[in-house]
């Protein structure tokens, strides 16, 4: 019998999480089936996912009726709904968490995107969500912005599991790894346990190519003649190159002497997580990013369509180190064409913030409209 490609990824050291949450998944047994048949090892959520689930189905109507009140704001009601989902999904994943000795089986919940540039507000909200979920296999998602990094360190130092989201550059990735290490060193120095704290650094992949390809297409169409073929040749190369260089930074950081005494105390590595790995451009194969970024001690979070396609058509093989020299050369070429990688990362971060904030506002509005219609 041929091994399920999704389960083969686990054998190669990569955990597959589901970039999707909806309460019929855990209420109807589908989530349990995905765990048993496909080796699903975790789940991520965000305001966009919840907005679609609440606005486009009646799955949350009873809970809205039950939890709404004359003085309850729609934002508070939404938080109650998402916490209810995350707690229930975490309970389904608890055996996975136990079998993996706390390395897998996580469900993520995101802080309000409006707090992206508010360090203290992010810390306060992360604490509240952590307490509300009250599960050891929950991760709180905090954006890896300049203001988010100190919040990430503070929350990790308190023992809160953190999923760092919206990472687009190797330099910011190094900052969040530094935040993790310094938080774990602080816990060790204070005599606090470290063996139960987990963190992932979520690197967004296809969004990089979506933006960079747009800039390359402009050069290919109207730039200086010698630059046009070079711009066309770089299409679809930077997202994967960026992730491969991030993985190299991960390997360097956790192979260094600084990590050894922490590992001896039970500190685990902060795994890179590949997000946004479904292709947005039809010029690329549907599994383009998933296949390229198979790596030991990493996570890939897949939307349902990509997850199902990989089960059917995946070809698992570790490829993360392929073309590493080419990845560095791709960035040199990009700079030679006048596209600054740091500016691209800043633009992507801003764009991501705006999208998540808009989705959050939309889900709160959806809850408010449902409440008016139902109660």
C-alpha cells in the first residue's frame, strides 16, 4: 500500500497543519478523520477564516443566540466564538499533543490586528486569550512587527506559546529567534520550566512572489532592454529563495553554541512555519511552494484545497537545501534590477496588516449583523 504523501511528510520531519477552522470540522468528526487518516498535526486560524465561517454559514447562529446580550459588543461576542472553536479543536488535537510530547497538536488564535503596533496592548490581549483558551496546546499569534517583537519576547518569557505571524524577511526572522532565545534564557535564569513552551515563526511565501512578480513584470514590459529577460527569469523565484535563506538562518541559530545549554534544560527549537503556500499565480503548479519547502523540523500550514491535492498528488522529498547558492544569487539579481528586498518586506508587512485588520472588521460586522437578525 502506498503511503499517504501527507504522512510521508511527517516521516521527513515536517508537520502539516490545517490553515482553516470551522465548528462542523470538530463537531462532525471530520477533524478526527484528518488526524487519523492524513496525520494532520495542528491548525491555524485568522480573522479571514472566521469571517467566512460566520458570515457564510449558519453554524454559529445558535452560539450567537446563546452568547449575545444587550450590552455585549460584537467584538467581545466574536472573541467568545473564536475561543470556543479554538478550545474545542485543541481538545480534539490533545492526543496528538500528548503523543508528540508537546511538539505538535497546536491550534492558533490571533490577537486583534489593530494592536499590530501596540506592544503593551498586544501583551495584554495575548495574556487574555491564553487564559481564555486555557489549553496547553494553544498558540497565540502575534505579528512579527517591530512593536510585536518585544511583545513576543515578553509573552514567551511568561510561558505563553507564541506563533509569530507576518514574517517576510530573514532579518526580522533573526529578530524573533533572538526574542525566543532571550525569553528562554530569562526563564532558565529565574528557575522557571522551559520544556513546555513552544513557538513557531510563520514565514509567508507566495505573497512575496505576488508582489515581487508585479514589480518584475513592470520591468519586463517597460524597463531597459537588457533588464527585461533578467526580470522575466526571476518570476516565481524570490518567495522560495527567501524561505530557503530563512531556513538556513534557523539552522545556524539553533546549531550555535548559545543554544546548547538551553537545549540541555529542555528548550525546543523555534520551528519555521511556511504560511501562504498555496499558489496565487496560475503560471505556477498548485503544489509549487509545498514541494519546494519540505524541511525537517518545520511546519507547513495548508488550506483545505491544497491539503487535499497534496494527499492525491504530492511527491514528498526534502528539498529545502536545493539551490541555496541560487537563492542568494536571486536576491543579488533582484537588487541589480533596482528592487530593494527590505522595501519589499516592509511593503508586504503593511499590506498584510491592512488585510488582517480589514478581515477583523468584517468578521465583527458579520457577528453584529447576525446578532441583529437572530436575537
